[in-house]
């Protein structure tokens, strides 16, 4: 494609995206597509000759957009939001359009220096002290894997790097039974066996039970195992439960464990000073992850991993082949030594666009709006005899059940899944069914950029219309 062809089709694509965002509210939220629809539509074999990009744009309009689940729809209340603020979309385009690749400082000085500065801007917005050093990873899953690799090396005094997995056989990783599946995956990838993972019990508010955690640590030590890492959660996926990070830090200190805080979703809430009590003690952690690609609004992917001891991280992660060495080594960070991949995208450009175009005030106002909308829905549910919350509403996620007298207790799980599916199939809104404390519940996650109070009011009507 020539630059002139790019200019022509690019303008048309931007128009299409702007129209899509303007009109997305009119579309059914969940995809109406059947499995295989697009696979059958796409030709079996690759094209032999090129076509005009205008044809592709037509096909996006006729085939792709109708098949999408609309994450930016104001009535999308499923999972957690994956907000793609249009400012960051332009940042993404800029990052791709200039075709930058980070291997070392020299390969793209702007990539490195924007990343340094953007991680520090976000650190300041979160109210974290200057002891933290950030790096952008693709996802929280990768960040947690890096954390556990660092924990393993700290616990073995770099024994795994020297001797392979044999040195980590006795090490144990602890998290709550409500911890994200990425913790288990990260632990397995980092060489911990399933027998070396502990899922601790939780309290009534679904935060980790510190007594159970201590019991398990003591038991492991009695059996000649070595506690290695504790993963605490600021905002679990099912209920946004908040682990007591200060209490976890006490245990981590007492038993010489790495403390990693998974704030993938709720970490963004810490741009609000009034929410920072939810991760009190975070300064005592060894590493923290949050995903600006969730609530904050940076288009996927953008996860920031903060560490206190960046030299330890570099020691675990660095490789230094001759062909990547430059005169600037030692003067500027080589972010390839702060994570797993060698090549890096210019993700900081997306953050820069979001922060420059929106400003901290607007981001804070939006998150406060979402929290107030969640409070409003919480009040409606509290005031209704048949609707119940099964977890505290820490931020913007509500976990609800509808329990009318007409539905016998043994049928409640089927009933819950049925009304949730009825709403999702209707396209009016999208919610997530989930199991909490062995019962099916429905998660309502408020926080899409386009979601105003009227959409939450409409959701409340929809919930009542789809239940008996
Ligand atoms: C608490 C928590 N941790 C980790 C993750 C994984 O995030 P990612 O997709 O960035 O790996 C999620 C995803 O929703 C999450 O909710």
C-alpha cells in the first residue's frame, strides 16, 4: 500500500470508527453471530492478487461489525470494561504507523523515554512513592509471570538460573481461592508444580483469610517447604474483593516471601485518593500490576508492572547479546531486560495520548461517575425484597441474585443462569454469570466510557423485565 492509498483508506477507516462509536448504542450488545459464520464466509485459500482497500472497508461494515460483541457499548456490563478511549486509539495508530520497535534505547529513543515518563506519570497518579519503577507489559498475566520468576530467583538466590527447576522444588506460592486464573498459569510457567500452589480460604467479603494463609505457611514450613511468594488481590475478578495488603505484607515480611499485588482492574481506581485505603500497605509489596487497558481507557494492550527493586528484575530477565549492545547501555533503561519479549511495541504512545487529551481530572471524574452509578444500582437492589447482593460493592462491580418466592431453592442456579442468558440473548445489555461461594450469581460491571446513569437505570428495568 502506498502512502497515498493509506491516506485515502485511512481517512475512510477513521470515519467508519467514528460512526461506529456514535451509533454503537443502537446495536445488540452481544454478538448475534453463530459459531463458524465468519469462518465459512472467509475464503478457504489466500487471495492470489491484491484488491482495493475500499472492498475491505465494505466487508468490515457488512460482515465484521455485525458479528462483534460491542465492548464499547454503553450497556456492556460484562467481564470488566476494556475501555478504548478514542484518544488512545489515535496513539495506537501513531505507534503502529511509525513502525517503531524497541530492542534497546537506540532502536527507538522515544519509545524508551516515553515509557519511562508515562510509567512515572501513572505512578504519581496512583499516589505510589518514588521507590517504584514501572515497565509496560502486554497483560497482567505476563506481569504476574515476571513477578513469580523474580520471586523464585530471590528465594533461591538465583539458584534456578544456575541449576534449572531442580532448585525450586520446595518453593510454595500462596494466593486466595478467588485469585485470577493467571496466577495459577504464571506459577506453572515459572516452574512451580500444582502441589506447590495454595489457594487460601476467604472471609465473608471474599478477601483472603489471613489466618488460613498463616496456617498453610506454617504447615509448609513444618514439612520442609519454603514459602516463596504471596499474590494478593486488589479487586478480584468475581467480586472485586480487596485483600488486606497490609496484613499480607506482614506475613510476607515474617516469612521472607515476595509480595505481588494483582490490581489488574482495581488498580486504576487508585487515581482517586479516596480509594487508596483499599490497597493500604501496597508500599510494602515487591511488585504491583495494574491494567490501564481495563477501566482507565487505554486501548488493549497496556499493563504496567511496578517493582521496587528494578536491579533484581533486570538480573532475572536480562540477556545481553553483542548485537544488541550500544553506547547508551547503562545510561537509559533497556526494557527488553524488564520482561519476557525482546521486541517491544510503543505502547507508551497510547498512554500519552490518553493522559494528554483527557487529563487526570477527566479520568477521575469518569471513574467517580461509574462508582456513583454502581451505588445507585446497589440502592435499588437493597430496597427490593427479591433482589440480593452477594458481595460488598467495593467499586463498580455488583454481584446479584434474584430470589423470588416463586422459584424453589434447588432451581435457583438454573433460574439465575436463565435470566442472565435471556438478557444477553436479547442484546439489550450484557452481563456475566459466575459462580461465587458455590452458587450461580450475575456480575454487573459498570464502567464503559459511554455508560451514563440512564443506561444503568435502563439496565435495572431490563433486569426486572427478564425475571419472573
Ligand atoms: C484480577 C485480575 N487479574 C488478572 C487478570 C488478567 O488480565 P490480563 O488479561 O491482562 O492478563 C484479570 C482479567 O480480567 C483480572 O481481573
